């Protein structure tokens, strides 16, 4: 990252330096040309026609260098049909006369016509009053002073940009180092977490990475909860299977005559326990999907049709919001609705009412029946595995336990109340609504 930042800084400084160099060099050159322009205008103002039509200067230009041979400052006037009129500084040399200009503007250019001096020349073509000749006025000056100014300027510019670039790269390196310091701290905390030296990422973090740390801690806590759930339910399953296995082993050791019926009975008990824990494990696995969503109304209709075939003498009415969507897998929703509606049809008096609604971010499903209901003192323990209040009808006592476990896996709630309309039991189930 530091090398990338350094590369961009150098690229921008080179581009910016080149642009600034062009601006400053042009400004210095323009100032130099303005001085030549003043000299050209002074020549024109001082020009007069001599007796034979030649051009003479009424007064010498003020710069003493025009009088010193090879001084680096020169002027020259030339016209077709007349001898060239040079400054004394040209001595025996003459400035080259370029093709005529078709305007009256001053033209500037560099010339290498003198081997020992590189010249900057300003020239203009114009016709003086009372003269038919188009005269060429030229002023030339050695570029030594101009090149010296440009050299000093560029040297200062390069030094300044090198210092600026070095400072920016150092600042970028420091910013990268200190900016990544929280990530190095997070890395160290994760290493400690993996080594078992801590249970979460501790310590104050900058505001920029604090949300990420919170999400990491939430993920760690979520994984811990899942691991704890797995350990707890593995223990519960082992405990649930321990008693039936002990019964089978004792019966086999004692050589009881009813060994076969005992094995079958206890095997059924173990199968119910295994089915219960498998259902919960499937729900936990499916909960990990952030896209879990199920249409509630189609599930209610499907369960109503299935239960109506099993209990043809029971009337099942459904009502409520038909576009409700819950954060749950369709298979799990069908399973818990099937348990609730089947219990209402089995233990009720012949009428079941199912309603669905959306309230405060939750989908609320109520299943009511006209049976005897459940006493308030028994409404909590009825959710425990194997608890049955009516042993006269077939069942395993796991239905409501499965409902509670699956609903809680999806961060929902389930409670038992008394139905005001039908007089029996009301099961109120709330599941997070899916957007």
C-alpha cells in the first residue's frame, strides 16, 4: 500500500511539476520578451529617414551594450534596396533576415546563428511615413541571462518538489502505519481468541473499525451459542437414550419373557427422541441462511387441507393477512403449524380457528380451539419434552417442545392463552417478518 501511495505521489508531483515549470518558464520568457519589445518600440520612435531614404536613429538606445562589440545585445534595421543598418555591437556580423511578415505584430523566436551565443530575437516589419520601403526592425539579446533565470527557477522547483514528495511519502507511510494499527491490534486479539486466551475482542477501538469489531464479537458469541446448543442437545439426547438403553440391557440380562415387547417399546421411545433432536438440528442449520423466508398464507392453507383429511369431523377456519412473509424456512413453518393445528383438532371440541397478521415487525399466528384448554399452572411445563396432559389419546408429548425449539431458533416466541372466542386454548406464535 505504501509503494502504491508513493507511486501515485510521484506521478502527481511529476505531472504537477511539469505543468508548473511550463507556466513559470513562459512567464519568465514573456517578461524577457517585454524588454525586447520596449527596445523595438524605442528604435521605431527614434527612426528617421536620411537624405537618400535610408533609416537613421535620431538618438542611440540607452543600453550601453549596443555600443560594445559582441556584448550580447544587438539591433539591426534592414530594407530592400538599402544597406543594412546595424548596431556597433554587431561589429562585422549581421542578423539573418527571415522572410517578410504580412502583419505589423512583433515576432519572437530563438536563433543559433551566432556560434558563441544563442539569441532571443524580436522583430517587426513596417513602413515608415514618407517611405515606400517595408523596413525590418530587429532587436536581439543573448539568452544567457534568460537561461540562467530558468535554470535557477527549475533548480528551486526540483528541490522543492523533491522535498514535498519526500514529505508526502513519509506522511503517507506514517498514515498507513498508524491507520493500520487498529487492524494489527484486531489481528493480535483474534490470535489470542484462537489460542483460547480470551473470549472476545477487547479494548477501545477507533470509530472507523468499531462496527467491524462489534460484528466480529457478535459472530464469536453466535458461534459460542451454537456450540453450546450443540453440546447441550448432544447431552440431552444422550440422557434421553440412556434410560431406554438401561431398560433394554436390564431386561436382556434378567432373561425376561417379555424382552421383545420391551425392546420395541423402548426403541420407539428412542426413535421419538432422535426425531425430535434431528428436527431441531435441521432448523438450526437452516437458520444460518439470511435469505430464509416463507409465505405464511400458503403454508396455513396446506396444513389446513392436510389436517382436514385426518380429522374430517373438525371444522377449520382460516383468516387474516394473506401476504405476510416470515423469516423462516417453509419446511419448518409447515412442521410447527402442522403440530399446532393437529393438536387443536385432536384435543379440541370440533372447531379450530387460525388467523395470521403482521404487527410491529413480526408475523403473529394464532391457533384457537373449543376444547377444555390448559390450566395456567400447566402452560409452561407443557412445552417440556414428553409432557402430556391427556394420556387417553395417542401422542409422543414432543409436538409443543418441537414448536418451541424451532420458533426460538428463528428468534420468535410462542405462548399459551385462553381463547376468548372459542373458550379453549389459544396458541400465539410470533415470528420475525421478512422484508
